[in-house]
C-alpha cells in the first residue's frame, strides 16, 4: 500500500491529479482506505492499468509532452493536409 503522493511520483504526475482520479472514479479497484479512512493505492500495478484505461487519450498526449506519435497518433491535423 502506498500513498497517493507516492503513486503520483511513480506516475510522474501531481498528487492533485491522482486525488482527482480517485474522486472522479478513474481509480477504483486499486484504491483502499487506511485506518483513518484516507485513500491509498493498494495495488500500484492495478492502478497503472486503471489509469491507462480510464484517462482520456488527449490527456495522455499532453502528459507526454504533446507528442501524439507516442500513442500511435499523428503530429499533423486535417488543416495541415
């Protein structure tokens, strides 16, 4: 079990992004509660799979520095054609 902050560091995102993902339901199965009722990541590998499956592709592109080719996309738009 790791904190949301630790998971954020592992993913290379802000702690706020992870918190929003938990609150919005993008991370569900990987989230557990500690003895104080605070959310923690019980299974970081499962959280990674949930994050990838439930995060909008454009957000992943932006997180990768705006390079859609990293996700099979193109750097050109219809206006460029």
